[in-house]
């Protein structure tokens, strides 16, 4: 995927997250792109590592910072207790409009990810994305996924872990049935 394609994919994800009612903070963007890559099979240029709040990409953080610096993404500070929301500027929207062909193969998959996570909180996204990480990256299944999730994230209780794993397995089954 070229840098131009990746930029279009990032913008499209932010646009769709906002339309789905998501807060669209940095954590949501990271988790959404991770889910797009690992659940939906869309190759993105970002490498993710398990970090403080689940899968995280340092390259994505750099790209977001660069887009903010170049006035392609604007930060909105709506609630003092929360981090900023990310919003596309007119320049980024024009870029998307003029380059619709770059995301057309992924539009439905992006929408599906946004539908799955819609208004999920950061706390919820951490559990879900980490459960997906354990399944896809560590190749675990069954109770071992919840056990590993609790081991990796000590603040996640056993019932919460099982709930997250159940939801992620449902996502995986939906995607497999649709393909």
C-alpha cells in the first residue's frame, strides 16, 4: 500500500468513526485500524505492538501528528476529562473526495469495523482489541484467550475477559460467514 493509499485509508477511517458516533480519539483510531487489519484482512502500513492500552502503532501516532501539523486533521477539545477528538479538515476531505478510488475496495470493511465498535469506550476497545491480538497474534483459542488477556491486562477481570473474547469470536464468525 502506498503512502497516498494509506493516508486515504486513515482519513476514511476517521470519517467513518465520526459518522458512527465514535469519540474518534487517538486510541479509537489505533484500535479501529488494528481491527481493520487483523479482523478484516486489510493490509495497512502500520505495525502494531501490544502496549499500555492494547494494540498500538508508533508509526500511526507519527502519521497522526504529521497530519495535525500539516492541518489535515484538527483536534477538538470538547470535554476536559477526555482526550481530543480527531476531525478531518477541509483539505483532508477534499483529498478523500478527489481520491475515492484509493479506498473503494475497503469502504465496506471500514464501515463494518465502525459498526462493530461504534460508540465503544476506550476501556471497552482495550479489552476487545487485546482479545483480538491474543487470538490473531498469539494463536490462542478457547479459555486460554481469556486467561492470557487477564495475564496481560491485570486490571481486566475474568468475566470481562470472557465477555470480550465472546464478542471478538462473534466478530470473527461474522466475517468468516460473510466471505
